[in-house]
C-alpha cells in the first residue's frame, strides 16, 4: 500500500481523525512540516499517542459532558452533517457488544478499548494497528 492509498488517520498516527484545535495533545506534532502536511487534522508522533488522545476525548465525553451511550458519544464524535452517523453508531455498538442506547462506562479498560478500536476501524476503513498499540494508548489515557 503506497502512501496515497493509506488512510489519512494512519498516515497521521491519528486513528480517530481528531481535528486540530487550540489544545496541543501529548505526543502531537505541531512542527511546520506537520502543519504543512495536514491542515485540518492532528498529526501524532506515534499511533499510541493518537489512541491516547482518542481515548482521552471519549473519557471527557463521559466525565464533562455526561454522554453515557454509544449513540450519544458517536453523535458528538461524528455529527450527522459530515457522516452517516446512524451506521457509525450501529457498527461501534456492535463491536463494543452493547445496544446503541445502553449505558456504558468507559472507565472499564475493556469497554474503552473496544470503543476506541471500533472508532479507529470506522474512521480508517479497516483496522491497521495491533491490539497492543491500541492497549498502550488506552492505558496511557486511563493512568
């Protein structure tokens, strides 16, 4: 697979395709080269840092915004104006092993791992990372 065929989230070590904002994430590359390479999305130095940011964002959804279901979190993560959110919700809920409106706790490492992995798969059209890479990012987010 050449770089033109590689999904953006893989090229940027940003499995969740997190938009760049005023917040600089741990492990995010804000160099001139990274900013020239990618205008909209964060570029991370490692995929683990990208998974950490994805997991931290989801944890914030629960702690700060009170989002408790896959449907609520995915509607915020991938708003319907840009995405087929209902299909996204179904796919993520299926991979997490819950109903779309079932309350989930992302403080449980296995649940957070499944949610993060499902989002990465959906965002990139496949799963391009070993579970150990995802686990490391999730563990860093929880600690």
